[in-house]
């Protein structure tokens, strides 16, 4: 159960200020249909993070535990730097001619999450904790926790909260987690 909460918190933090959160905001303002949009986020997250977790678990079978721990720690630090850089290249949702709020959200989310920091975090967590179900459940709920406010209230207040501030907070949290994981690995190696 601890893995579930770690995955939930990691992905929810990673999603703060992410391009997909802004896409959710845009879709919500465009369609004004929150339930199909949330269902699209859920379905896309399950599919995308399921693939990531299976890949991460497969990778963990090939590499030693110590190396996985170092990769996870350095991965969190890399996500901190990535978050500070921001997602400036895709601030607006591309036009897709798929009908309906659910299908549009599903397609956009699935494609935009490919290779994204939340997908990479999900793969790393599955590799580190050697489980798929709890990681995918937590990471998917983390996506919903981060995106539901954007669906329900975000489009009303998005212009009042600076994206740079959200990115800095998320980067600080990732850096702290990464340093904690590396510190734990060093202490374990010294004992």
C-alpha cells in the first residue's frame, strides 16, 4: 500500500504545471463536459502508465537493485531539472479531428504522456518496487488528483497562478526526493 501512495504523490507532483494539465484546462473550457474529460484522463493514464510500469518491471529484472536505486534517485533529480526547464514547446493542445470530449482527451493524453516525466517516473517506481498494479493504480490516481482541479476549476483561475511558480515548487520536491533516495543508497552502501 505504501507503493500506491508513493506513486500517487510522485505523479501528482510531476503533473503540476505540466503540458497535459494545461491541455485538460483547454479541453474543459472548450467542451464544458467534465465527466467525459476525466474519463479520458483516466483511460489514457491507465493505458500509458500500464505500459510504463510493465517496461520498468521488465528492466528491473535485468539490472541489479543497487543500480536501480541510483537510477531512480538520479531520475528524480533529472525530473527536477526537466520541471524547471518547463514544457514551453507544447503549451496548447494540437487540433485533432476526433469527435467527443472523451476520445479527444484520451488520444491527446495518451500521446502527450509518451516519454513524459510521469511515464518515466511510473516506469522507475515499478522497477524500484517490483510491482505493476500498485504503481499503476497510484500513478493513475495521481494524474486524476492533479488534473481534476483543472477540469472543474482551473479554467477559471489559470491566468492568476504563474506556471513558473508551480514548476519551481514541483522541481524542489523532485530534487528533495532524488537527494533522499541517493542519500539512502549511500547510507546503505556504507553499512
